[in-house]
């Protein structure tokens, strides 16, 4: 009976929220069609932005939406190890893994698809469907949610390819994910501007070996500046342990006109 009610409610796409939509994501663990686990907070706290494609195998509009997510996945594939993770989440626990594997194969999806979720700390938690309801405030699919490293939910609408792209571009620092990095030696691939360790608890050391003078700004995800300093080639500077726990953006402007943005995480 529970399965029947769930399927009927999704296919009807009545679009009514039964509870207030969250603005901050809670943690959960997913299992994909290959049996691999994905933990949301571990991913976010490592500095990633996460895009979730909520879908249902029996939903006609979900196929084209998943195909478009795959196009976005291809566009960001080179950068996502640094900035972005894209996942698909089937909103029912009741489809077999074989059905989801067939869906993924038929649609030509390379991004991971998850079918099972757990959260032992949430008293009302009831699987992937509950995640969609809580994160978006609605039960109709296809729907997407974009979650920033600070755990805030910045996009949670019915799926629109152009809107999702705009949300991703607004969330990700352009110079870090799409631009040339002056901090990397083109021949060896060696990092020339290093920030270590990341995440950090006490102090983080910033070292400039790029051959250029650099101006550095440390700000939080809300835009508040916490530190600014100049760093000549060959110099290093420690980032203060006084930063509160959280995710920060390190904007680096080089004297040759290039710039980039790094994400760092303070975990006290």
C-alpha cells in the first residue's frame, strides 16, 4: 500500500508541500547502483558543491531532464573533481537495482545514480522521497537541488536546464573551475601556489612559487572578507587559526593579470 500511494502521488505531480522547505541541508548517506556510498556532509565539507537530480523511472519528463543533466555533467567533468559533484537520486526505494541500471544505460548516464538512502539521526526520515520533500518542499519530479559547501540549499526548483546552469555558474568560482591556473606548472603539473593542509584545524600555510607577485583575499561564502595580504614570489604566509569553522574562498590575483579562487575548509 505504501508503494502504491508513493507512486500515485509522484505521477500525479500535485506539487504540494506538506512541510516547510529547508534552507540548510541535513546529512544523509546514499548507495548507488554499483554499491558505492556517498555521504553528503563529507562531500560538502571537502569543499564540493553538490547537484542532485531527483527523478523517478515512471516519470515521462524525467528522462529528458536526466539526459540534460548528463550534458551538464559532461560540461563540468574536467572540473568536478575540484568543485562540483553531480548525482541522480531515484525518489523511491522500491525499484530494483537492475531497473535503475537499465534506466542509466538507456539514457546514457555517466553520473552516479543512487537508489537508497539512510539517516539514523532524523526521527521522521523515510528514504530518498523524504529528502526531495524536505530539500525542495514539493513532491513533483523532475526536480533539482544545488547545495553549497556551507550546507545551504541554493536552488530547488522543477528541473530547467538553463536555470540549473545559471545556478551552477553562480555557485562556482569561475576562475577556479573554468579558467587557466597560474599556480600550476603546465609541463609538470606541479602546484606552484600551495595552500596546505586543506582542511585545516590550527594553521594553514600559503606558499607562492609562481614567479609572480600575488594579492590574496580570504572571504567566507557570504562575501565577508576575513584576511588580505600580499605574497611575493618565494614567500609564504600562514592563514590565522582565528577563522571560525566553515568554508572560505581564497581569491588570488597575480601580477600578470591572471587570477583564481580556491576553496578552503576550517575544521577546528
